[in-house]
């Protein structure tokens, strides 16, 4: 086995990092990457991370030649071109744009959920803005509704970029919004998630409770 040639700025609670880790598992590339534990929030500053990604966000992937890739979508695209199996991001045609659009909607869930997390965990209580949080939550619900009503068969047909992204988004809701009861409102999504959660790639990347 060759030594790892890439370094991933990593946190076990980041769903964006988890997408990358799931793809590494699914494509047999885990041994190519060293994980560098990294704390990233808008109120902490990590000089090394900021050098790698001026946005100060994880994941960032340092390649063997010193170049750094971010954000998670770029990293996933890169890593998917580094293995010999079937691509998890279709290379061209309508399938490419559809699967990337589904993945983008899952990322929108994550963006909103991470903002809610920062608002409710980092911001001082007297400065919190309830209506703004509700607006973010509404984005999450609309996206979940669309996956439930219009995309469940597409998710079920292939564990690719779209499915990985939705699965990581649902996992993050379980981590940060355990009271949200999304399974009751979106039963088909719940059944699908129960199944894909059993995949070794999802089991191995479960965030700490
Ligand atoms: O916003 C910051 O300053 C630091 N936040 C992050 O690094 C989060 C960590 S999730 N990452 C992103 O927001 C990346 C988004 C980017 N578009 C991508 O990579 O796709 C940590 C959540 C948690 O621990 O609860």
C-alpha cells in the first residue's frame, strides 16, 4: 500500500466533510488521504486552514503537489476522476445536470442547517433572530418535501453524488436537529435513509453522538 498523498482538513461532525469521506469509501480511495483534525466555525480562526482556504471552511483537500481544492463539490468532482470504477458523478448529458442539481439541493439543506446551528449555538441568546431561523428551516422543509414527492425513485436507483449528498444531509439533521421528527413528515425518505444508512461507507462515517 502506498503512503497517503493528500491531506483532508477534517471534522467528524461536518456533513460536507462526510460527503467526501463517503465518496472515498465508496471508491476505494481511503488510503490516499491523511485526515487533519480541524475546528472551523465563523468565530474561530485556524491560520493553517485559512491559508488553505481563505473562506476558513472545511473540507479543504491538499494535493500531493501542494495545490488545495475546496469546497466539497470541487473535491468530490476531483476525487471521482481519480478512480477506475463507475463514476459517482455522471460525466455528461442530462444525468449529470440532474444528479448535480439534486446534490445541490441537499447542500442547500446543509447550508441552512449549519446556519441554524451557528445561530442557536454560537450567537449570544439576546442576539438571536427567531424569524431568520424560521426562514432557514423553511428552506430545509421545502427541499425535503421535494425529495419526498418528486425524487425518491431517483435517489433509490443509484448511490451516487445525489444520494450521498441527501444521505449526509439527513444524517446532519439527526445530529443537530434530533427533535425535528423529519421521518414522520417524510416517510419515503425515512425508509430510503434507513436502507442507505447500512452501507459500510455511511456506518464508518457516522458523526459522534
Ligand atoms: O463558516 C465557517 O466559518 C466554518 N464552517 C465550516 O467550515 C463548515 C463546517 S460544517 N463547512 C462549510 O460550511 C462548507 C460549505 C462549502 N460550501 C462546502 O464545502 O461545500 C460543521 C457543522 C457542524 O459541526 O455542526
